[in-house]
C-alpha cells in the first residue's frame, strides 16, 4: 500500500506536456547538477522506435535517451527538460513515447498585423518545446504581401504597405535572407515551415502592385478592412499563371519542405461571371454549371489543378483550404479542413490526406477564450481551453469508414485581424496551444482534463520565465457578464471562471492581490458598491483586474404623456469622425428611418472598396414602452446610446467597434421612455461598422432572452 502511495505521489511530479505514451515512475531522483558523463542521447536507426518517438530512462545514477531519428532525440530532450525541477532533480522514470500525428501544426498570420522575425522565432522556440513540428506561415493576403519576390519588386514596395483610415501607413515584409534564416532556425528545432501564397482570392495586395492580374485591370486603392472582397486574380489570363509560376519559382528556393499552401479559400467569383476572358476560358474548357458546382467553381478547380502542376515541376505537393474541393480536387492535393469537419470528411472519403483545423471545434485561436463582455476584442465565437482539449481530430464517421488514416494531423490557426500586438498574440495562443500539443501528440485514451489542468500551471510558469504572455481566466458572471449593474433594493453578484482558479476581490477601490478576500460564493449588496476582482493561479499569477459597479437607484420615471412621440426622429451629418465628442458643432440634416438598425443603411455596405463610401454619422431617437417596473440591461453596437437623456453606452472610444462590451443596467419605471442612438461610420482596427447591428437590445427583469427594443410607431 505504501509503495502504491509513493508511486502515485511520484506520478504527480510528471508535469510533461504533451502527455507521453507510457510512463513508469520509479523511486528516487537523478541529480542533473552531478551529471557529467552520466547523460546519454543515443541515435539508433535500428531500434524499431517510431519516427519522432523516443525512450527515456532515468535512474538514480544515469539518464539515457534512445531514438531512431534526430527529431526523436530532440523531443526526448524537451521531455527531460520539463521533468527537471528548479533544483536540478529529475524523477526516476521509464518513458516510451511517440506522436499520434505526423502534422502538429501552428499557424501565424503576419498579413493583417506583422510579426517581426524575433517574434516568429519566439513562437517556434516555445511551440517546438511542446513537440509541435509544422509552422504554417500565411505570407500573402488582401491587406499585405509579406514575402520578397525579386522578379516582382512592387509586391513589397506597394503590396506590403497599406494606408489606414486615419492616414497612417502600416506594413512590413520579410526579405529572402530573413526567410532563409527563419527556415533554418525552425529546422534546427525540427519544425517544417509551410508557406501560404494565396490564390486566386485574397490577393488584393498583389493586384494593387500589378493591376493587370485582376479581371478588369483597374487600380485598386489601399485595402485596410477585413473581409472577403470580390476582387480576385483572373484565371482567364495566361499572364496570371505566368506570374504565379514566377512567384513559386522563388518560393520553393526558400522553403525546402514537401508542401506549398496555395490558399484557395473565400474566392468571390462575381467578377469572373462578367469577365470576357474568364468566360472564354470556361467555354474553351467546356465547363458547365451542374449539381457538382457552378462553371465558375470549376474554373477555380482548373486554376488549382494548374497550380498543382506548377508545384509538381519543383517536386512539391499542394495543400489548400477545403474550398479547393469545389469543382473537383486534384488527385494528390491535401485538404486543410477549416469550415468544420465536413470538408475533411469528404476529402478523406475520396482518398485525400487531410489536416483538421475546424474553427467550429476549437482550432481557431483568434476566438474569445471567455465571456466576450470581459475579454479583449476578437473576431468572435467562443473557444475555451477545455473545448480545445476535448477535440478529437479523427471524426467518428471516418473511423467507421476505415478512413481515419487519411487524417495526417491537426493545426491551430491564429488569424491576426484583431490581434494588434505581439503580447496580445501570445495571450490568444497560450495556454490553448498546450491543449493542441496534447491532442496532436497523445493518444485519446491517455488524455485527462483534470491532470492536464495541473500540468498547464507548470507550463505557464515556463512561459513566465521566458517572458511570454498568456491567458488567465478573468472572473465572469454565469449567463452573461456586465460591468455596470443596477438594483433597487438588494442584489447578489455571482462569479466564475472558464477553468478552475481562485477568485479574489476588493470592495474599497484598491487593486486586488493574493492577500485579498477570496470569493467563496455569491456576494450580497444592499448599497452601491465597486467590486474589483481577479483570478489567481496556483503559483500566484493574477489575471487582468475586472471592475464591476453596482448602482442602487430608484426606477427612472416614465415620460410625461406630452413628451411621448411615435416613429423615429433621425438626422445625418457627413464627414470623418472618431468619437461622439467630434460631433459637437456638426451640421445635421433630417433623414427618414423606420428602425434603429437602419442607422447603418444610409450608405450601402461596399464589400470591395469600403474607402470609396462616404463617411458619416447618424442619430435617431424614439420612444419605447416598459411593461413593468424593474431592472433592464441594454446592449448595442451603436457608437453611443442614451436612455431618457442618460448616456449608458459609449463604444466610440475603443480600438475596434465590434461586439460591444459596454452593456449597462438601469432601473426603469413602468411606462414610456426615450432612447437615442448614434452611429459613426469610420474604420477602426480594420472593422467596417456598416456590418454592425445598431439595434438596441434589452434584457428584461428575470429574463434570459435578449430582445430587440421596439420604438413606438
């Protein structure tokens, strides 16, 4: 019994991520401080150990690692390093280990927000430590061309820079010398770099540099918003493929890996429908619209096939997003399934290799990690650490079909539209990358969520030592968070976190610390309060502080009958404005609106060239009826909202006007009240707010369902 207890206690010292395939814990430790001549790493190709696998034996007197390849020895070193405590002691263990998947990928996107070389190397360092072996480098997109191509210098002279809405210039690119340096640096850490050169869509940066590459040949102004415009490379022109082959000829000299990623996603084909050259190509090829796809989808398939042929000349294989399935897929192409698992299942069913990276199943690390009302700006959606950890890259359907072997691996994508700094990028990546590492390496039956959470703490301490930022859950409210609460008599505040952490708080306005009062259950209030709260890890690191204001108030009186009116009183002013303060002194003129949501309809949403649309601000006021006295929560993507003349929401001062985090509660008396909303059309952080919903939403007393506030007719 005692021996079993000692074994269990020793097992608690095994803090390795990803979890090894087999671990036998012995008694005692090996002291690395006295290890001269007693640590052996042996390369033995005849050992029978699987590729990238290793054995690691630690006894009190020596350490021995064996692998059949250099990658296996590298991963044995990473495991040994994680096992070694700060005192240099290593628990005695016998480990047999090998990866589940050969592709264990992480993606970086410098096109929207640039990563300097040092930051790229930092990500390679830390992710290779956790046995990730593929870096997907997204090097070209609408908003930036980031790779030097010597035959086409304007790709970086013009395409690598964009003029933002405020007139500032943003950009950067990697020289070929820098790329060779990064590729070599990655190779030393057994990371293969896979470049992505987008085609035929997501290519505005190339078209800006060389307009003849598009269907119309028109000059395209700077493109500083996110989205998928209907401006693509023209597959009806031979010059397009000449350009692509020239680019690939230089790319393959820089990247020795097996795969080149050609994108292939989100290609809008409206201009192809009206392009004489595209239509001539369709006729020449005999492409017709049928149940298998439109003629234009098949034209994209033709372009993908040609790219595969170009790559084959250089001995490389094509990989692309799951849209390359549309219109028929090249026989040797590999599919990266991002729009859920459906594309991957279809591709594997047809015999194609697949990399699973579905955003719906937790593989998009640009998603919120907690309640959107308390987390930094994001593209949207909700992907917690637990959701990532729970994902199995081999769908049950493929297992039943006997096609699971076509799933070659799994990858996370860290798109950078709403990632404005290196620190923020790290925050979005970690610790979710640890969960990815484990599902990519470890067999499903070895996974254990509770044990993984324990090991995450040790991995995060390693991040601290390396100066890398990461996410610590911020306290939030079950069912939806709000920082500006109201009550009329007394209320309670309940807090939780997305993974188990200790919560502390203060009520005196001071910043919380590890010594602050610990949250043990719902807090009760009968008077106004200012709550500052944070979560604290087992090793003492604290999350960002969240401030919650609880306001005790009498219900705001309903409007006198003489002030009640129907419909909306709306007006507009033209010009570029940043915040509601800039509207002071503006000249307004009356417009007709039926709904608050139509504040964004005064100019047509232009997906292609948003900077050609007139910029303006609009405001509208109306009356709405409250059926019962009580506390109401309001939310809106408008720039500002007033209720009965009181400013309750101001979204105009943030970096990006998406997903309002300014929800506010008010106590209202039964009867009619007035709402006023202001919308400002500008571009902040790449988001086009003409896509916003400027409705005002309301959550009534005791309700869990948000409803659109309706004004009196």
